[in-house]
C-alpha cells in the first residue's frame, strides 16, 4: 500500500500513532501519582516510536517507476533519476556488506527493478 507523506516525513497513520503516543505520555505523566510516572511515559513513547518505524511508507515497484517516468519532463531526466536511485541502492547494499549484515531481499528487488528500467524511454 502506497501512502503519501502528509505531515512532514510521516504518513497519516504514522502521525496518528505519534499523536496517540504523545497524548498517552501526557496523561500518564500528569495523572499518575507515582515515582514511576516518568518511566511509564518513556515506555509509552518508545512503543509509539516503534509503531511508527514498523510502518514503512513508499515501497518501490514497477508502478512507482512508471509513474515517475510519466512525471519526468524528458527521457534524460528519467534516466538521471534512475541512475541516482541505483547509486543509493548500491550504496545501501555495500554498507550492509561492510557491516557484516545479512543481505536485504527488498534492496535486491529494488535494484533489479531499477536496472530493468534503465534505457526505457
């Protein structure tokens, strides 16, 4: 599912998670009369942040590439965009290899989609 960014870098769903988390933190911190109210607010904030991060926004697929191609003014502009995105993906793949992390299959899929889109005018 492709969600548009509405509030800065957040989608509507992510913004709602953040707002609910902030509201719960405020309620817990101000209404619970306990020496642990600050710790409880921190735990709630951590859960809200985790929910935001586990809800990814745009994923690159063939339809996204086609849309970008149609939005490009010239074929050269589209090719330049493809080259830029390919460089970003190759950089992320190399960074994962340097750190000894397992290969990310999503990065490989995006790389293949971008490489197959090269030269399409």
